[in-house]
C-alpha cells in the first residue's frame, strides 16, 4: 500500500520542517486540514502543555486548519466522518499504551488504511510514532511509558516493519543494545531533531545528527 508517513521523536522541529512541507498532500500548507489526535497526551497528563508547542510548530509551517480528535469514546463511524475532509492525521505524544488501547477500541486501526490509500499523511510524535510500528515494545525500554491501562497485546498498527526508539541520547545506548538482543525487529533510534520519512516505499532518516541503527535497519 502506498503511504506517506513522517514519524518524529519530538514533532515538527526546525530540523525536519522542509521534509514536512515537501510531503503535504496539498501543495499550499494553508489548504491542508489536520486531525490533531490528543489521546496519548491526555493519557499522560490532565494538562499536557506540550501540545500547544506542537500546534505552534504546525502554525509556523503554514497550517491553519487544525481540529482536535480524541479516540476515546469514538466509533468507527465517528472517525470516518471526521477524517473525511482531513488531509493529515497528527498523532501526538504522551502515553503509548493508552493511545494504542483507544486506537483499537475506536477502530482507528481499521479506518487509517483507507485514509492513507486516499493520499492522507500520517504524522507521529513519540507515542504516535511508536504505534505506527509492528509493536509498541520500544515504548517501555527506557521506562518512559507506564502501562496504566493493562494491555497485554502490544501489537500496533504495523505501518512500518521496524521499531523506533524516540528521544534517543547516548545515555540510553546500553538499554537499546540489550533490547535489540531480545526483539526480532530492526530498530532505528531518533533524537529530538530527527524523524523517519516513509514515502513511495522508501525509508529515510531525516533531520540533524548521527544515524543510529540496530538489527539490520536499512534506509532505502
């Protein structure tokens, strides 16, 4: 399936903005409508102030139409209706286990393939990038996320065949080295100035800084 994904560690930071604007479904940024998924953020905090930063960065890129979307309590029909006029799904950061739970219960996992087939763009930020992977196992490697909702099946959306570990710093290398020995998937580590761009079957790490791979991850 042809799909365009921008899987980030920290959102549309200056180091990746040119890549973001280059893959917009509509050439003029102001013509793109965004579904801004808040679920993971509210799974982490009652006052997730970091979302305003993400909104501001979108605005600085020229995006003007942003509508909040919380998977919690939504049905497949609700999501299909809301996404029918959207060009971009922006899945914010927060608690990965929480957003995966509600992505399943709302049937977002069933709605998303059709959205992507029609040329929609998926943007992930941290937790939003983790759920695009085959599993969310990497969310727990650095003890960043807590499984507060008790899910036992970590199978995620499977939009890409590799794992991402976000917010990577040198101090986490030993943790990822150890985790790499226990997983069957390739791994790419992203600093907060990096992202993975997937377009037309090609995979590229974009942004600033050294590329860090495990288990045979390859750009192509």
